C-alpha cells in the first residue's frame, strides 16, 4: 500500500469548516484563559503586597514571610498561566491544521481542474 488517501473537495471543505468553527470557539477560550491569568496575577500581587506590608521584622525577612503567606495565590497564578499558554498552543495547532487543509484544498482544486469535471464525456 502506498498510504495515499483519496480526498474529494467536499471532505476538504468539511474539514476546513470544522476547523474554522473550532478556531472561533478557541478565540473565546483563549480570551477567558487570558482574563483568568490577569485576575490571578492581580490577586497574587495584592495578597503579596498586603502580606509584605503587614509582616513583622526587618525588610529582608518581610519578603520571605510574604512569599510563604501567598503560596496558594502563587500556585493559582501559575495554574492560570499554564492554562493560558495551553490555550494559545491549541489555537496555534488549529491554525496550523487549517493552513494544511487550505494547502490540500488548493491541490485538490488544481487536480480536479486538470482532470476536468467529467461532464459530457
């Protein structure tokens, strides 16, 4: 077997339409993940500032106290960052798939044009 798969224009169009719909949904997912990341950044920054200002002791120790007191906020911020980056990578992968299908569409169109429609034969 040569591993070649026969593709017709209808299948190509369906694949392209499906990817376009996924990308449209992905835009919302990326936007929501970005908002969650920014919210988590803001919450962490605020919690750290409060912990730092209210900590007792010399300046050099306040940073460590604040870091210890804001571990959960930092973990939440990191998780939001990971989710945002993941959403961005998924969008990039979908866009790559769309580009590949668009290239296939051009090839299939050229192939069908060269072969003719088969009408009147």
